[in-house]
């Protein structure tokens, strides 16, 4: 049996309403194979994007922290951003290759206006030179030695490099090493303007993630309503409540931690 969970909204720390849909494999196979495969891949992709975006945002809270903690948490957020950007790029390649003309002709008329605008936004963004492509090619998973060498050469001899060491290597933070890599990335995004590059990195990453989420979720909803049931009742949904889930703004992701010896 396959299970699908549809989520409602939680307000003021009230229970979060989910709807669990359980579908037999035989019933799931009633979906044509191209859509069936996209349903699995898009569903997995939505979870990956949601997870990475959560971690990225949780690393962006700096209230009441000392300098070392702020620097480490900011660096941690940039690491997650680079991974998220790599996943965003791969997501669009999947849409471009698999949500082809035949699929679009069949499903675009069934998508809502928000999903169509999100898809149009993605196409406009990736048609031109863009930040996502730049970061993904040079800094998401692969690093340019030449670009790093340029940034390193620009550091004056009288400047200092800073590293934080710990008996537990999981708390070591080679601050200057990470800063050099991040500066090289920011220089590639907006040469000579690191603050503007940082702003673009955050703004565009969040905006493109949102467009992906809107389009992917609408496609998933459309396929379910087309083949599995027009509403929750027809799908045999069962309501589930998650008691008092935390608000997104209540979660923080520190870098420096006490680790259990066994982990």
C-alpha cells in the first residue's frame, strides 16, 4: 500500500492537521507510467527541497549570540544554501526534460494560475544566465582552484587567518578557510559587491524554491485528483493531528554542540 499525507495549516501552535491517504499498488498503477514516475520523482524532490530550505532558514537566526557563534552559523547556512542550489538546479533539469511538450499539453490546462505562473517564472529564470547555475557549477559540489587562488592572493600579508579548534573535531571551525571559499562564490555572483551578492543569494534561492514548490505540489495534487479521487473523501483520507508542532521561527540550528560520546 502507498501512503500520501496532505497537510493543513497550523496556527498559534495548535494541532497540525494531516490527511493520510492509503492507496493500493493496483490503484496507483492506474496512473499512466510517465505521470506515475514523475509523481514519485516529484514527491521525493518536494521532500528534499522542503528539508534543505528548513535547515537553511534555521541557520539564519542569530539573536543573542556571541561573534564566534554567529560566524559559524552564517557559514553553516551558506553550506546548506550551496547544497540547496545544487538540488534546485537538478530539479529544473528534471522538469525541463520530463515535463515535456506532450505532458504540458495534457496537464497545463488542469493546473491553477499560481502553478502556471511558477512554471513560467522558472523558465524565464533558467533561460538566461543566472545565479543558481553559476553557484551550482563552481561551488555547490565542485570548487574552482583558480578562483580560490585569486581570492587568497588578494588577502594582504599583514592580515590574519582565524581557526577555532576543539578536542571534538565536530566542533572545529576553520573560519577563514570557509570565508575564502564563500568570498570566491560571492565574487562570482556579483564582482566587487559581496553584500549585494549575499542578498541575491538568499533572495533568489528562496524565490526559486518557492516557484518549484508551487508547481510541483500542484502537479501532484492534479494527478491525485485525476486518477485517485476528486477530493479527500473519495481518496479515503483519514485525519491525523500532530499535537502542538513548533513554529518555524522557534527552531534554531546551532553549529557548536555537546556531542554524546557514542554518536
